[in-house]
């Protein structure tokens, strides 16, 4: 803060050393932690982003990996309940290793965005992503 940061990325969440009290459930712990971080961000005028990974997802009958929802994040449904914005980045390396889907699953304040998604193609030579113009990405979500 001494140097004027405006944003903080915690990546990945599961690498933080947690000291959850024995009498506290993981859901209660995550709720308390997110509440503290949210108050810190508001008091100090910074944005805080967490990168949190989903629990292991079962493959679909077709063998492909499903697009995770925010409820699939390991630890607690509070990742959905307390988040102002929820974004899922999904890759199915078995299907197409260069395709990355971005799914906007939650937007609390409609002035900053809307639910939706897009597909990007990664160019290994340049290390850049480009939009796949004709790619279908569902616009409606169960948990959005």
C-alpha cells in the first residue's frame, strides 16, 4: 500500500497456509476469510482477485471435462455467495489444447458487466490469445 497498489491477486488460494480452528468448518472459515478480505479491500480502495481451483470434476459420458461452475470451487459455496464477480477459465486439453473458454458466471453490479462467455484460441508461437469469432459458448448459466 505504501507504493500505491490498486489491485491484489492471490494466486492460487490453495497455496496460502491456513490455520483453521478445529471447531470451525471449512465453510465457516472461507466465509470469515472472504469477509475480512472484502472489508480490507473496501477500507483501502483496492481490488482483490482470488484464483481458486475447482474440486476434481468427473468426466462426462462423452469423456470430456465439464465446464466448472462457481459451486465447484474447492472449499465452500461462499465463493459464489460472497463474490462480486465470478469468472471461470476452462480448458479441455483432451478435446482441444489451444481452446480456452472464458465464462462470466456472476456479476453482482450490472454496471461492470454481464453474464456470458467467449472462446479464445492460444497461439503457441506468439503466446497470445485471439477470439474465435464463430465459436459457440452458452450465454445462460444455472448459477449465474
